[in-house]
């Protein structure tokens, strides 16, 4: 079993959250982690597709970090 560990991901609900913050005059986070922006749902989906490949039989028990480098900062 493998897993994907996504960090900040730009999804429709995040867009609604940003709109609410903007409406209320609050600061709107846009950069995500490490100033790289947020991952897209498509980028996360490509990582899932990677883990589902049949030619990776020995990749098991792995956690694929997709956090823009955030875990490397600790």
C-alpha cells in the first residue's frame, strides 16, 4: 500500500475560501508553501496515476510527499 501526502492544493473549496477572505478584506493566501504556489488537483492526480503503474511492483509501503518542499524545511 502506498499513499499520497499532499500539501496545499488549489481546489474549488479553496477558491471559495479565498473569495470569502477577499470579501471581508482579509489577507488572501496565494503562494502556498515555499512561495511556489499551490499544487493543482491535476498534479496530485498524476502522482496517483504514477503509483498505480503496473511496472512498479516493488514500490510498496511508500508515502509520496507532495508538499512543495515543506517537509524538507523541518
